[in-house]
C-alpha cells in the first residue's frame, strides 16, 4: 500500500513535513524554525532543513518568508483534508 509513496517511513515523514510547512507559513505562528522542527519530530534543525528542502524544493526559511502552497514532490494524493484526517479517509487516500 505504501510502495507508491516510497514506503511507510517516507509517507510518515512527508505528512510531518507538510504539517511543519503549514506551521511555518502561518503568520500567527511565531515559533523559531528549530522549535517547529522539534514539534514535528525532527531531532535537529539540519535534518529538518535537508528533508524539507528535498521534499519541497526550497528551504524552511524560504517557506516561512513567502506564502506558497506546499506541494510535496513524493507524497500520496489526498481526497481532502477533512476526509484524510480520519483513519478511514487516510486509508482511502492511500488507494488513490
């Protein structure tokens, strides 16, 4: 099921990076980049920055300074945020 998205670990990391991107691009979120990285399970700012840049094609700092829609390069397509937030919706999204 996870093969199209690069495996379970890549799928989970992509979801964490997407959530971190949303937090970074939120003007109301004043946390430092390293704090956001830690909040989404990254052990260091360097690991987060490398993974973020690989996933989105730009650095976390660039993601914070410009309003862009996150588009992961290798993630699974999602039917919709509300639907994908439930376990059933998550499983449906994997089938897409």
